[in-house]
C-alpha cells in the first residue's frame, strides 16, 4: 500500500482503472443488492414479487411495472441519496488527471452527481440519463420519464407503439451498453493501476476485468472480503480490508490528498443539498 501511495505522490499513475460495486454506495443509504438482511433483494417482499429478480425482468415489467417504478422513485440519481466519500475520491482521481475509466455495476448514478466526467464512466448495468421503449426501442425524453415515475408514479407510454417506456437500466436478459465493449479492451491494456471496490465480482463480464489487466499492473482491492480473482493472490495484489470510505480516506492520508478529499466531499454535499 505504501508503494501505491508513493507512486501517486510521484505522479506515476496516469491510467487508473476503477471497478466499483454496490459497496461504494452503502454509506449513502442505498441497500446492497446482495447483503443478506439488508440487501435490496431482501426488502422487496412488499411488492409480492414471484422472485426478487423479477423487478428487473422485462416480461414482469410489461405485466406490472409498479415494483420497478417504486424502486426507481427511491433510487433516482440526485433525488434522495447523496454521493459518498468514495464517490468524491473518484472525482478527485479525475480532477488529478490520473483516472482512466470507472466501470461501475451500480445504477444509482452517484459518480456523476459527485462530478465525475461522463466520458470517464462506463455504467455497465445502465443508467437513468436516457430512456427508451421496451418494445420498439424508440428513445424517449428522460425528464418526462422521471416525471412520470417520480411524480405520477406510473410507467410512461411510448408514443410510437403504445408499449411501456423505462430508463435505460439493463434488465436481466438485455445486452450491456455498447460502451463497455467499445472501451474495455483499450482501458485494461493501458491501465497502470486497477482499483476494485465494494463488489463481490460475481457478475461477468465485469468480474473478469481484474484478470484482463497486464500481469505487471498492481491490483488494489478495497473490500470487506477477498473476492473473485483476488482469492488467488498475485504478487502485485494489495488488499485493503474494510469499509470503502474509511479505506479511501486512509489511502488519501498516505498520499497527502485528505484535505482536498474532505473539501470536495463538503462541497458536493452542500451543492446537492441546495438543489
């Protein structure tokens, strides 16, 4: 870890690749999708779903969109939840000119709310920034979709074919955004450090990204547990066990970025609260 901090101090990292999961948003109050007892999947009983994953199933959405509409109204970016210290750390990496790309498995959009440039993001499971018809795929106005779901609590109807519209979140069985395949090969080949945070590394192909970086590239895992490919540690692996926010703060203390991180977090919170 000391070597990583020293390399940051000396400006050696120019292409830091980040892979993030639900754990980076836990302190924002957004429930982890897979944590027993507190995970989102464990709290969906009020929707009387046939199985938890049905909330992200296109056929189920067609037959009854209210579970997803209710969920969307809860987690729509910038409405209820605010960026965490870890999201601000991502923004700090971006502003320092060291961030190559963030591959996030989250759909909460808190990286963008924190200020990370959209060009530095690959939202592997989609986002709320655009919306389209689930049948004819005609794009629809995202603000109109937001208004329907948050204010009217209903799914928008496609003006073209009369089917339902949803935000461009990747439902089960749908293809990942093309941006993933367009960026990932270059990003892993050019990475000089990969940081993996708050993810179980269970869902391919995102789970494979740490395996794809060159063998001489340091892989930093910030997580409560050893997961995925990190279970068979390489000599270049570093494991920071624990909470994401506490761990990035410790790393920033070692680098000398703590004051900047704290100020960025303070500014981010005040900006979003004023909105």
